[in-house]
C-alpha cells in the first residue's frame, strides 16, 4: 500500500525532510563514507542539470549543454580528489568553455549577450565544480563522517529554524527584491538554530572545544543563509520559483544544497583547525 503523502505545504515539507533523513541514515549506516561520496557526486550531477535550466536558454546548442555538464563533473572530480590542483583545473575548464562558446558565437545576438553567457557559465563552474569539493574533502578528515553530518546539522537546523521563525514571527522583509518571503526575524531565528545545533554537537562529542564548535556552527549557518540568497538571486534573474522538483515541498536539489555549498568551506577549515588543536 503506498504511503499517504501530506497535502499541506508545511506537512509536505516535513514529510519530504523525514524521507530524506531516513535515506541519508541508511546510506551512512550501510555504505559509510563511500556512500556520502556518492551522494556528493549525485548532488553535483542533479544540481548541474538544474543549474543549466537557470543559466541556459532553450535554444542553446546540445553541444554546449553537454560540454558544460561534462566539464562540471570533471572539475568536481579533480577538485575533490586532488585539492592542490583545483585552481589549475578551474582555470583550464573555464578557458576551454570560453573558447567553445566563441566557436558557438553566432547563436548570440551581440557581444554583450555572449560575454554575459560566458560570465554566468564560469560562475556556474565555481558554484558546482569547486564548492561541493569542500564537502567531499570533509569526509577524508579524521572522523570525517561525523564532521560531514555536522555540516548537515548546522545548516539544516538553521534552515528549519529560519522557516518556522519566519512563518510565526516574520514581519520585516530581509531582501524582498531577491527573496520576498525571507524576513529579518527568520534570518535571526536561523542563526540561533545553528548555534543551538553547535551546542548539541558539543554535548555529543565532549572532547571537542565547545566555543570553537559553536562559533563554527554559527558561522556555517550564517554563510549558509548567504548561499540560500545567492541561489534565490539566480532563480530571480531566470524568473524561476524553484530550481526543480527533486523534493516535494522543498523544490529542486539546488534548493536543498545551496546553503551546504557555501557552508562547506567553513566546516572544512574549522574541522581541520579543531582536529589539529586536539593532536
């Protein structure tokens, strides 16, 4: 018998979150770090397809689309496994795609349109080619699986707190030209939610320095909100409400990982410094 799916937006959001967390717990239990790495790759693949809907026009050539996708996955693979080569890989990927778009220049109405397309594409490589690699590298740390889960906990706790505080107490628009529904009260509630998640994480791992963990959680939550606003601005320019329909009630994959992408470097650096201090 199929599971009854809630109809209301909040109920649907909670139901989808529960299913997603259950799936994540299963992956972590049976596959461990390898499963988390596959999740990172899957997020990049699905996220790239959604990003192409935002950045590209329907009449863009299949060659350019396929090349963008292939270069994105290649850049992520190199940056994840060979961090010291990420800058070089980003440079080569950007130059190669820049050259390919020049070859396809007749598709554009003028030089301004071509340059705008190239700039958006290079920004896309930075967004989904490099940032997810930081999350991937977290898994390679000592107790990397736990640190990866801390990234999810800090950001998603902040997301949930921001959502409900915004619904219950939201009065003051934050950046209405980018995201009309976001409020200052929701953003502050999200920050508090991330800080509380950091405090809980300290209780779970008593050997960690409490101040450093809570500070990292708060910074990750704050930067995660910036990631949410960044993705909202991309959708606003493209006149799209959601990046896709990957999770009912949540939108696309990008709508779920936008905060994680920005927060991953914070958690990676914080975890490295904390682990170094413990040794």
